[in-house]
C-alpha cells in the first residue's frame, strides 16, 4: 500500500482551515465557513486512516494464522485489538494519538 508515511495529525492552519499532516508534509486541508464540529471530526477520521489500515491488516493477518491453528497463534486477537484497533478508533474519535 503506497500512502504518505508517518504519524498523521490534525492541526489548525488558519481561521477557517484544518490541516492533516505528518512531520514533513501536508496531507490535506479541510476548509469551511465557519468551522464546526463535523469538520474537526472529519479531520480526525482522515488522520486516523493509516492507523486504521494498519489495524485491519494486523487483525486480518492474525486471524488467518489463528484460523489455521489456534494453538500456534503468536498473539491473541484481544492483543491485536488493544494494540492496533483500539488505538485507531481512539484517534479517529479525536481521543488519542498524535
């Protein structure tokens, strides 16, 4: 998957703009007059996209291993949830992440 790497975050850019960026470059801008809660929620959802992708990938991989032989699974599905999916959901909701 080829997307802009790095931790995506939301920041206020100008009076009516939100910016989703990583440490080195801008990913996108959300512009609205006036900025309301929905725009901020959308920005957090966009910023969480890489985390959500990684969480889905990790869960899919773990599930495939577990389905072949549950006893040989290196990690539990609960661990995958706690380490990846929970983090991605919190970031999308603006409650966690950077």
